[in-house]
């Protein structure tokens, strides 16, 4: 996964990169499921006054002061390699980074997704330090299929391969990155780099009727993805027909309840008032389950909105499994590209609030709320499943769709991913909080959802707005099954 993570950072640069964060869920047969929290914290010099003194009422989404948190993903790679050493892992770091270096120096074929994201957001990105010189070619957006090289980033990866991943935080590379940040007025300092380390911990856990399901703990919304499945388990979802209006309605209503919990309770665990695992107990969830009606949609407020991310999963022949997410938050993150290193810095910290009473209020050293949450399930019959998606508010919803279709209704995993999906809330560039459904749902399904009180908007047949899902399942016999999303770039491979 480290090899894949480094490579995807190069070949899909609009969605992730080494200037962002990462989260891992890791299963080794017979042992507790682990999580790696590789999310950066707000810089020690950051405060609400840093922004309010500039007459700002919110943190900008783009630019140098949008990137107010450390990049944690490289430290997460190191944590993962520490774990793999205990498994007998022997590959050198230079071997793991070899493909990423090749694609950075020799080039990639620009994806349609990169071209579309650059085109859609160009006006707000082109003015950011380093963006034009990195992501435009001769001042123009590189078209899909054209050759695109990132030589400075290739050089940075070579330095990591030679000096070790920790050099990103405590070496000459860290000094260069810190100088880059200082020169553009970014508030992250060299001391912030020296202080940062990713951490390994136990994953948060749901005892579901068909599987033990795991996800990342706060500050991610992993517990929210588990809450949706917990509520649906208590509603006995299997009594309804697969992909019926009733099925979609209940998943949407469970999502509303889970998001209400999220917005009240979930943030940096050091500032939460409840134990995240307690949010999954029967006692806590009972009043939320009771609010759901099979024949009426409840009012819906506002979600957190979209986010750009990649998800990847791996399972090996011994049954060891990884569910992984890597992100720079919005497409191209802050839009800033550092001059010495070619690193595109994330803007995850723009999700902080400047309201001191808000659960996600900005404070020095605080972790921002993350929509990222890779999922993993150990079924009662011995199967192991890794699954996930990109897409902000859409992540818990798509996870619920893929898991219930596969695990409850026994759809093949590719069918569970390909089947028409929905999204409650905002999408890229849209302010509408409606229930958006792909047009492959029948008119009867759409009409019934509207009659239940949902405000329904119809998307394209296969619409990127509902996320890019994927999954792998390993049977105890050693047989593998996998699926990827036809809505965008992805693939499933066996070696």
C-alpha cells in the first residue's frame, strides 16, 4: 500500500498528494484491527486571531493561509512500514517509491478527471503560489491524454528514498519545505514539522449482525459510517426489497440521524465530550432509531459538503488487509505548490470554525474534523472485506450502499458498486441540499421517494457526484472478489 500510495500521489495529483493526510485500517488474522491516524494538526502559532486580525470571518478555502495544518501522510507511510516489518516485510523504501519516481520524472497521461477539475477550478487556483508553474503547461490546462511531468516532486521522492521518510519532518527536506511555506506566508513552522508523528491505535468497531465492521475513530467521521449501518441493522433492512424506494428511504433517513450525531459530537477526540465508541451503543442510538419513519422523510439541514480524496484497498494471500484513504481535501488542496519541493499543500484546516463555541473551532495543535474514513469488515463466516470511496458527505452514504447491497442483499460486489446510487447534500459547486439520485433509478422509485417527502434531483446515469467506490473481499478459501467504480478512474488487479 505504501507503493500504491506514493504512486497515486503522482498519477492522480488533483485528488491527493504528499502534502496531505492519510488514514489506514489494517487487519491481520487473529489480531485486533488497527488504525493509523496520519492527520496533521493546526500549527502551534495558529489562532483564531490570526484570521480575525485580517478581517476574515472564516478561513479561506484557497491560498497560503488555508493550509494551516501539518501534512501527515508521509508519517503514516512510516507507521505502516513499521507494522509490515513485524510481518516479515523486506522491500527497501527505494523499491517502494520506484514507480512513483518514474511517473513523476517520465510523466503520466493526464486523466479526464484531472482535466475537468483543473478546468472547473482554474480561476481560484491559477492565482495561488506555484500552481500555474506546476499544473499548467505553457500556460494552458493539459488536456486529457497528454503527457504531464512533475520533476520537482520526483526529486523530493528521491530524497525521501535516500534519507528516509522521517526526513520529511526532521531532516534537510523538512527545512526546505518549511522555508517554502515561510516565503509564501504560510503559518506552519519547522518546529511544527519536528513535533509531528502519526500514530497507530485500535480501530473503532461495530458489532453488526453479519460482520464486525471497523473504521477510523474521530477526528474522522468513521464512527458516523458505522452509525448508519448500526441504525439500519436495528431497522431490519432485509425485510425490504433490494434497491426499492423503501430501502433508499431508510438509508437516507439513517444518514440524517447519523449526521445530526456527527455535527453535535464528532471532532478532535481530545475536545469531544463523549467516548466515540459509546456512540455505537444500543442505549445511545435508540432515540435516533425511534425518529425514523418508513412512510415519511424527516426535515434535513446542512451537511459538510464535498471533498476530494482517493480510496485504495489491498488484501494479501495470508488474509492481511488494508483499507486506505489519502487526501488533500478539496481538489488541488490549497492550490499552493511549494517552489523547492513541488509539493501541493492541503487545505484541510479550512474546515475549522472561527466560532469558539463550535466543536471544530480552530486552536493551536488541534486536529480538524475529517470526512475521510476507510472501512473494513470481518464477516462472521470468515470473509474479509475492505471498501471505501471519496466524496465528503458522500463517503458514509456510499459505504452504506455498497455494504448493505453486498452483505445484506447478497449482490456481487461489482453490482453493489455499479448499481445506481444517491447523495444527500451538497456536491461540487452546488449549494442544494437535496437528495440527488442517478437517472438509472426508475420513474416509479423517484416518484415514490418524492411522495415520502424527499426533495429529489436527478443526476446523470453514472455521475461522479455520488463518489468513486471500490471494494475487495477475500473468502476463507482464498478466493478473491473485487469491484471498482465505472463512474471514474479505478481498477481491480490480482497478482
